[in-house]
C-alpha cells in the first residue's frame, strides 16, 4: 500500500435521492458516486443542489468540500466530513 493524493474535482457518475433513512437523518438527500480527475471513485453526499432529478445531471462537474459533520462521534467530539457540490 502507498499513499496517493486524490483530486478535489471530478464528475458525477451516478446518484440516488434518498427519501427514507435512519431516525435523525434529514431527508431527502442526494447520495452520489463521483469519478475523480486523475483516477479514483468516491461515494458521498451531493449538497448545494435541489434533490430533484431535473436539477442533477450525470457527468456534471463537482468538487469536494469539507464541513463540520452534522453530528458528533461516540465521545461527543466534532469532526470534519467531505461532501460534493456542483462546480462553477
């Protein structure tokens, strides 16, 4: 195994709009799989776009952003998580 750096930009490969989830998880949200520039495929949530199939297109350019997670870990610590958002 070796360390590699992944790009923060890519294209939306596929998505699903989730309407039912665990208690405490706000729905609907967009679950996405993104092909990163230079290689690599990552799953995450697509934010800053309406969860409407008419507003989301396969192949649309996206970027990775990092934000504080909406909940805390088992010890009550905050942590960062990543999301995808449409790229301008």
